[in-house]
C-alpha cells in the first residue's frame, strides 16, 4: 500500500515536525497518523461517528482548538470551513500543515496561501496535496464568524449542510407532511433544524427529538428551535437507541460523506428508522429521485408508498416496520 502524503513528507525529510503537541483537525477515521508520536496527538472533531472512532482508538478528542506546536488541517469539502480551520490553526499552532484531496479544494487552498505567503513546500500525491508553513496572522480574516441568522431567517454556520439556504429536499418533504402527525416524533439527521418547524406546527405532536451527528449543525438547531417540545441529541442516527420507540420519524438522510454518492448511508438510515419505530410507527422520508432506496424501504417496512415526486426528489411514506427479532 502506498504511503500517505503526511508520511511521505516526513520520511523523505521534507517536513520536520517540531517537538510538542500536535492537533489533527477533522481527520476521517482512516486518516493515516502513524508517522506521528501517538502520545502527542489530539484530534479536533465535531462529527460524532469520527469522534467515536478516534476515541475508540484511544486518542484524545476535543472540540476547542488547543495551543499546540503543530496543527494538521485535514481539508474538508466546505470551502468556508477549510479557510476557518487554517485561521484557527495559525492562531493556536507554531507550524501549520494542510493536507487534502484535490476534489475537496486543496489545490485551490494551496494557491490562495501561496498568493499571500509566496512559494510553499508541498508534496502532490494520490490525487491530493500536502503543504506547510509557519503560523502567520495573514489569514486572520478567514476565521469563522459566530453562527449567523441568514436571509431565510435561520441560524447557520460554515461547514453545516445547506448553510446558505433552505435545502430543497427538506422543503419538499415539509410540504408533503399531513396536517396531523403522531405524538412522539424524531428527525434523523436533523441538521440545523429546518424540519422541526413544520413538524411542531402539525396537530398531535407532543415531542420531537432532533438527532444530528454534526455538533456545528446541532448548535445552530438549538438556536433555531426554541419550542419546549424539542430535544437535541448529538449522536450517530444509525446507532441511536430510543426508549420507548417513536410513533413517527421524518428524515432527509445524507447520501455521501465525500463527493461520491453512497446509497448505503441512506439505507442505514432506513434500517435505523425501522428499528427506532414502534410496531405501528410511521416514516416520512425525502430522497434524491435517482437514489435506489425502494428495495431498502420494502425490506424494512411492510407498507411503502411514494406520496410526492418532482424532477429532483421523491417522498416515501412507510408504515409497519419489519423490526429485527430481539
């Protein structure tokens, strides 16, 4: 197996890491840190599945950027978040290392940094690039602002799904919901809380659990949803446990963690919904029209109907989950 960019840069003597603590910022669960001194490493992350995996591997995981000798920015897909991570790294570290895939915008970030700092050492490899520089205040204006209320009336922040607008799929699902909903509801993958408003405005709802894996999004949801019937859970929806089971679930499940569609992720949400519902429970789910969820729906629910469809989305209504034997 080929070496990672980080190991190549260190082993080839191109990148010399100073002594001291190292913070690796938002690494995926398979990010290679084997070249680093394990006892010096802290992981900065706010995505629950990644947090659980790194903690399970024995690493310290934090959500506030510590003061360290080295900060390794693992470039996320969101451009604004990537820039904010560079600014945070510069503010808290002596040496900043930036590593990521071209498809996530790393080359663009490299060019922006070079425009400000001049030539920078780098290693292009495996459809990505790693580069590094001494911390500087030149990127202070990249720092993340506090979550702000946008023109749509909701608080969002850099790095959360659909941070600049109401997601069209969620809006389509909201329009398809009936006038009355079951009493005990949950939103799996609740994001920054848009669907809570339409749900809580329906007759019959006594409680709504918002279950979301990204802490940045859930922090926004807490500001967007002030109804006392709402509760907030930072958790992986596919692993979440609820007692008693829910009467109804809504969801607009994610279908990728990279730029490539991963239908298995949505299928895992469908399985979780079936597990979390009581025997007569009901599910409303929106999905991109091209995604192949029909088989997963019929495998997990006895009754499945498509109740709305347009050129981009489809809304499923399913009842009577086929729950696993206990």
